[in-house]
C-alpha cells in the first residue's frame, strides 16, 4: 500500500482516531430531562444549530441555552457539557502508536469537524490517558470551530492546504465519511475512505503504509 508520492497524511478525528458512540449522548440528554433529544437532534440539524456550533458561529453558552429550552429542570453547565460529551470515548493505543510510527516517514496533520465543548473534553482526556498534549502528534491540527468552516465544504480543505503549504498530490486525506472524501478529491487530495460499516480499521489499513 506504500505510495512513494505521498509526503503528508491528514487524519480525521472522530471514529478514525477517537472512538465515538452518539447513542451515549442521546441517553445522557434524556437523563437530564430532554426526553425527545433524538428527534430534536434531527430538527437541530435542519435548523443548522449544530452546523453553527461546529463552525464556531455560536458560543457554547448560547448552544447550551438553546437546548435548555427543551429541559424543564435547571441543568448546570458542567452537567450539560458532560451529557453532550458522553459520546466521546477512548483513544485506542494502537491508533496513537500508528500515528507516531507514520510521523517518522510523513508529515502528519489533523482536520476535524468539532466544537469547543468536545474539544476541551478530549484534549483533557487525551492528556490524562497519555501524559502529553494531543496536538503535539501533528505538524498542524485544524478544527472546524476555529476555522469558521466545516467538512464537507471544499473551502475547509483548501484552507488547510494553503495554511500548511501542502501539495494536494503529495497528501493523503483519511476520513470515515464518504461525503468528506468526495469533497477532498475536488481539491486534488489523495484519499482513503475508512469503511467502518464493514468494520474496517485504520490500523489494519495503514499498518504497512
């Protein structure tokens, strides 16, 4: 699988590096009193609430207050953040080891759709688990809420490439969502789709890369 033309690798975060289980956030929100969160989650996607959060166009406080409209009892910021972040699980050691191994041959980057609440949690969780800063794994780490744009918008790929001065033809982008892969191709990036529905694992895919 080795590609001699590849000099840089851009990783997605959720599912690719960190394990995610969105059902846990649905359950946690119900426990806070948001009984129809699963149905509302779909509605919020239609009204672009989550899109704006991941683009950093609304702050965590405004986001929490929007969801509080659907909860009868008073909920503290900490309890809300914990429920919203319940979907964030562990960083499997074999994946972190893989990134370290690949960084010996390639320039490693990150491009993630994420929000400030989740970011603050997994940055802290990673340091507690491994004892060093998560972002130190990468030459550059790009987060949607800091960039004001998100995947699959082509602009976010172009922005990351421009900022890092990367040649897309020498750069591999890895993601578990096909829509993101298709957008990345439009910029000239080489791509690798992680088909998690068929239990494809990033370590197995890149073990000999």
